[in-house]
């Protein structure tokens, strides 16, 4: 990690939404800075390509319109909190997390057998 890296703004289990594209997801892992391939990073159009010196988040994601589930890797600068209170429609989210509460107060928590 280099000197310009900082602490992650979002936490594991938090539901976030992409700032530019219509998908949302629950965070299941965080890299303190970019940790994917150079090919992946260069595939992003230069005018919207994120900086590498920031946290990147692994999401159990779902597309807004199609509800298709997939894994997303997103820079912190491209995420905002999702305050919809709607559950994330991803089969792995149900396997790895327990959803506690309802509506905007709902949170995803790791069961005790998934923590260190």
C-alpha cells in the first residue's frame, strides 16, 4: 500500500450503489488499493477510469433493470450508500450473510462461523 492510500469508507456487509451505472450490491471484500489486472483497468474508458490509489470493493451485485446477479469490482469514488432498504438479489449474499432488520434499517452481517 502506498502513502496516498487511505482507510475504506464502506464496510463489509454494507449495501452500495454505483454512482454511474445502474447496479447495486453488498460488499463482501475490500482491497486497500487497486488489486486487479492491468488489462481489466485499461478496459475502462479513460474518461471514467478510476484512480488506483483508493480502496476497491468486491460486491455481490445485481443489475437494476434485469436483476441479473454477478460479482463486481468497484472503486470507492464510484460508490454511494444505497438507502433503498431493498434486499440484494444475489444468491451468494444469502449464503454468506444474514440480513437483519427491515427497510432502510436492514443490514447484512456475517454469521459467527464466517468470521475470524
